[in-house]
């Protein structure tokens, strides 16, 4: 027989557990839940088990089961409901305020590129070079809020505070990555003994560009306006949080999130390489494939001509443009290298097309090129 307090409990339990779920989310939302997944799952199962044992003393099995299911459902509703509300309305990832500022900067470089093409009408140009100039200038505006001037100057060089680099240096760097990337220890060795020439000069320019940004940007008083200033501010905030930690564990946790000066400088290399070379490669390949398909090019032009303007919001409505971009990335991925993995101790055996097999010993670092998978 069920207890006479079953009805009030059945009414109050859903509300209480929903509130508890919301409160639990508010207490853990700052954590990296991926790092605590198994612990949270174990805590959840333990909580349900203890609650079941406590309720079974007063109610029969079916009533207890019903109450447990009610608690679980409403708790999860409160937890995931709070998650949805936070991510939809309060999460910084929903705001992306900087994107509203990035679009006009990119549009300025586009206007510069169009003017450069118009000034060279009737002449032959190297479109691959010009797209590289464009991508490098866009990267400068978005990553550093700085005018590099490659498109306006029509030359693949840029000088900042007396230090220069070029598109050719960037290409030489990517070539070195392609040659020595599969052997990371060898790449690190030759870089440490100074045998990478143009690549070392390019890396130093990237480091100097980030140091200049750190010199001119005060994270305590200035508002971030580009990617590099957000990185600097994040490092400054992590340092402040580490200094204000309530206990040693908190200090240690905050310290692990704080970037070192070397990692910030290496982020500059990543911004410039990934921010310009990959974009230039994708745009160049897309233009090449469009030139090989006049029908698709004409259709795309018709879609673009029908737009009220060429803003990002309007361009996002052109599905054919998305298809062109996605197909280009499938056929010619800008980053062709795949993620590396290490084979298990027992090794793996792979089948070949001719029916034979290939054995790869354990502890071997393996990778599959993205274009091999996607083509």
C-alpha cells in the first residue's frame, strides 16, 4: 500500500527535481564536462540508487519506481532546459560581436581587389598571386586589425615596423611543412639548428607581429577588436584569475589554462598560415573549377545578380554558392594532411584491393590524407 503522503510527494517532486537540475547545471556549467563525463555519470547513478533505497522504505516497488522515473525525467528536464536557455541567450558563443565588425573589414579588402582588377583591365594577371594577396590582407584585418597593403600595392610583400615578409616566404614555409611534416622530430631538429632558412625568417616575422600587438594593446583598458587581441585578453584574464584563486587547486587549474608567451607567439604563426594560405587555396581552386564549368559559372552569376546586395546575409541564401564551396573543399581540401593516430600494441592488419593484407606494427604513427578519404 502506498503512503498517504504519496500524492503531495508526487506533486512536489517534479518541481523540486527540475529546480535541482537547473541549480546543478549552474554549478557545473563552467567546467569542461568532457573531462568529468564518467564522474558525473557515476554520481548520477549513485544518486538514483540512494534515492531508490530511501524511498523503498516507505513505498511499494511500483510507486518507488514511478517516483524515481519522475525525479530523473524532471531533473534532466531542468538540467538540459537550463543548458538550452544559457546557450541560446547568455553564452558568449551566441554573441560573436566581433563578427559584425569583421564583415566590413573584409568588404574593404574585396573593394580594394575589385579596384585593382579594374585598373588592370585588358592585361594578363596571375590570379593565384592576387588571391594570395587578398587572403593575406583579410587575415591582417581580422587577426590583427592591421592594413598589410598587398592588394593596394600589387606586391606580395608586407613590412611591419621595419620587418618584412612575403607570400613567397609563406609558400616556402608550407612547402617545408609538406616535406618534413610527416617526420615531426626531424622537422623540430632542423628548426632548432637553424636549417630552415626562409621559414625561420617567416616564423620570426609572425612572432614579431604578435609582440607588436601585445605592445600596443592593453587588455585591462582596451576592447578587443581582432583575434589576436582576444587571445591576449584571454591570457591576461587567465593570469588574473590565477592570482585571485581561493585555493591552490584553483590556482593550479587556472594556471594550466594560461598560455605561455611562446604559445601565444606560435598562435600568430597559426593565424597567419591557417588564416591566409588555406583561404587562398580554397578560393583559387573554386575559381579554377568554375572556369572549367561555364554553365555552372553562368548559373551562379545569375543567382548573385538577383540578390538585392552582396552582404553576408544575402550571400548566405545562395545555395549554389554553398555547393560550389563544399565541392571544392571535397575535391581539393586546403589542409590535406589527416590527423595522426598510433596503432595499438598488437598492430593492425589492413586489406588490400588484390585480396592480400598489409600488417602495420604496433606503435606506428599512421595517417590518411583527407582528399584520399573524400574523393
